[in-house]
């Protein structure tokens, strides 16, 4: 019989608990969105028609490309190629920053159109979900930048383990996965 150990998971058990917990929250929000959508489909279809499919696709590509760079960074840490790992962490953070900038522009555009928190149920769920995800990406970018900064040897600080790097990147991948769940739910009826 084969034995399984939590030590074989990439990242820490605590980070896995955080990731699973956050994904459950996202799934709950999206489930509530779908329930309300089924009861008021016209309002929700009108809301989705105000979203930009192009924006949603660009956002998706930013996060997925960032996820690729983050995963490559971990691969290079495992190979003990720190300079390449650093470059990939920085590229992942850059993609996250670009996502945040792009999403902020979308927020401003929707707000200027009067599509704010109180416009209707669709926009209430839109803002709840998107701001919650935005906050997670801010934390994810912060973790990537922190890992980048800590990857340089410092005499006064202990060196981070590969598990520490894996934990930070695991959080980043949770942001990717949450967006992959969000994208079809919100952007299915989007135009342009």
C-alpha cells in the first residue's frame, strides 16, 4: 500500500487551507449569483451585456501568463537557478500589476456609466465578486514581490525555503483559478 504525506504537497499545509477556504467563498458567491440570475434573468443578461468580453479575455490572459511565469519561477528554484527564478517571479508580478491596472480601468468605466453597487442585483454581485478578487490579486502580487525581494541573500534574515516560495505561488494560482471560475459566470453574455 502506498503512503501519502502532506509533506509532498507543494507549499505549506496552512496555505492549502487558505486556498481551499478562499475558493469555497468564491464558489459560494458565484453560486448565489447563479441562483439570483435564474430568478431575474433579464436583469442579469442586461448587466452581462454591459461587460466587455475583450476585457474579460485580456484579464484572463494576464492571469494565466502570470501563472505560467510563477510556475516557471518555482521550477527554477527547484533547479537552484535563482536568477532565472527571480526573473520569472518579477514577470508574474508584472502580469498581476497589468491585470490590476486593466481591471481598475474597467471599474472606472462601469462606475462612470452608473453601474455601481446599488444599480441592481447584477451589479451588486459584480462589484462584490470583482473587488474581492481584485483584493486577492493585490495580495498575490505583494507575495510575488516579497518572494522576489527575499530571494536575494541577506545576512540578517534566514533564507526562505522552496516550500515558502511554493506557498506564495500557490496563492497566486488560487487567484488564477478563482478568475477561471468567475470568467464564464460573468462574461458569458458579454459583448465587444
